[in-house]
């Protein structure tokens, strides 16, 4: 099925789906060597950015089932990219932390993803790219639907 201007003009969901589908097409091969592929990348990003530090909180933040998260972290840990350490405040809680190897791998992936991003955004003028980034930041960081300005 082809995305047409009519699809995009009448349905933001369709436009987002088509854009994400294209992004995934461009990134799947790039992320294939990471345990978990795109999900593994998201876990590394979440752990690196100082977001939720516990295994359960990170799973909830990323929208992953906790069992899926356990297997994914097992694979990332076996690859030497993350470590699960007991939280000093509550030893029942496992904190997810990047290893040096994980930091290196994440930095390399981020650099290559910048090239993919440039390809994806090539049809836009520089000002449009910046506007899109700012708008996506607003949408991605609002706490709940309808909480943004408007």
C-alpha cells in the first residue's frame, strides 16, 4: 500500500505509522547485531540517559513486559553491554547500568543512526527538520495525553 498526501492530511496516525515504518526499514539492519535489535537499543538508551534505573521501572517506561525485559537484559548482559547490580537502598531491586563496552557500542550506534536520520529527514529543509525535532520532543516528553500546551 502506498502512502498518499490524502492519507497524511486526514490521519496523523497513518502519517506516523508510515514514517516509523520507513525509519524501521532504515534501522533494522543497523541494529540487528545488538541483542534484541531495536528493543536492545532502547534499553541501552534508557540506561545511559539516567532514566528509570531499576529493571522493572525501565521495562515499564519502555512498555516492555517484565519477562521480555528479563530475557533481553540476560542477552545484553551476556554480550557485556549492561550489568544488573543491587540497588544500595533496596537490595531486592536490580539497577541496570551500561558497561564500558555498552557505552562504546551505544555511541557507535548513535553515530550511525545520525546518518539514517539524515536520510529520513532529507526531504525537509533545515528549518523544517529543527521544527520537527522540537515538536517531537514536546510530544515525547509530555506526561500524559492532553497535557501539552494548546
